């Protein structure tokens, strides 16, 4: 049994307004650093065999905060390109309000399995799911069946991995919400994966009486392609 903690990075200045994608040099903002510190405190006593991060700044900072809070149980942060953000191509860096007028936006919402983002070197969503799930399986094999480890990645990438663990078609992944600095947990066994926890951000139940006001954008980078708080 291998236990995988999937952590989405904290917020950045562009969360909810710009599709950041793989734009370099985008760090956590003050809100994101507070989120990362709070998450690090929550996870400080969880035994971890490895901490793996997307190479993008916002993920590395989140992962490093988690590693730094471990006190006498130091675990170095290892980077893996396979957990990096989606290659959004020409959409990268565009305002969400502009992208929402693009006919492709509706396809992303309803049929992500049919989407290849426009531009040179852009990815399709099935390619994203394939690389991320393959990387999880590779780390499972590398660390062994009794390992507990953490992956810090991005909203769309995590949603694709969760969908795979549930045996869901990729088109249904837009029903999954992954908030900034939330934790989702998958237990991998020789039989099948089991989703143990999803989008756990440590919130109380106080806000459940009214619609959840997520930080805009969980479906495309630091955007709002899927409903949640992407990135």
C-alpha cells in the first residue's frame, strides 16, 4: 500500500485573473505564503518518505515550506517535470475574461478529453493526465509499497490524477474541485487506487451554509476553467 498526498500550491498574485500556466518567476503572494505555512503546520507530524514538486516557483515554495516545518524529520524537496503545470500554449499569460470568450473555453469545461490547447508545444488534456499518472506510478515503484509521500502540483494536474484514481472519464474531472493548498490523498494498492481524502483545506464547516466562495480558477492554471481555484 502506497499513500500519496497531492497538494496544490498556494495562491499567487495572478490567481483568478490570469492563466499563469508555465510562466516563469511567479511566486506565492502573501496569501499563498500564509496558506503554505498553515498547511506545513498541519502536515508537520505526518511521516513522509519523499516530497516531490513541480519545478515551478509556486509549487517549490509550497513544498519547501512543508519540508522546513518538519523539524527533526528533514525530507529534501525533489523536482519532477512530469508534475509541472499544463502547457497552455497561446493561452499562457492571457486574462481569464478574454479566454472565457474563446469558443474553446466551453469545450474545456464540458469535454476536456477533446482539448488540445492552441499554439506551439501546447498539450492536450489526455497527455497531461497520462504524464502525471505515469509519474505517480513511477514514484510508487521507486519508493516501495509501504511509502507515504507528497506531491506538490497544480489544479488541473491533480484533478486528472484524482479522476484516474476514481476510474472516471477525463471529461468528468471538471466536477472535481482542488483549492489552493488543499490536500487530496490516494491509497494505491495492487488491486486499485482508493481516494481517501479530497480537497481538504482544513476549513471548518462554518461556510457550508452558503455557496463556497473559492478563489476563482481551478480549471486552468491560476484560472477558472473548471470551477475551483486552478493553478
